[in-house]
C-alpha cells in the first residue's frame, strides 16, 4: 500500500525514528494502527459497561467491609478457575 502523509505526520514519524523508538516507518505506522484497534476495543468495553449500568447490572459497595468482601470473592473465584485449569 502506498500512501502520502501530511508533512506534520511525516515529521512525527521521522522524530520517532530519530529518537530510536522504532527502526522503520512501517513499525511506526503499525503501532499507530494497533493503538487505534485498542482504542476501539476500549470504547466497546466502555459502551458495554454503560449499558450494564443502565440495565442495573451493578454491585453497590457502601463501605470498606463490603469492598473487601467483594474483592475477596473475585480473588477466590479467580483462584478456583486457575486450579481447575491446572487440573
């Protein structure tokens, strides 16, 4: 694929190469596209989370004790999942 970038983007790519962050122009552009993909994934996660909130799929935590119990429960389920996967 051959494309022409505006001068300010060309300069930015050159600065990334000069700083040693990347070895080639293709690496700079590939990283930019990967970041765009990640941004899109995160946007979808936020959208899904907001939808859950609107539907009332939330857990209310009102104090330190409830917070500790909630996270202990998550930790316990995670440890159980690891044990099952390891056999």
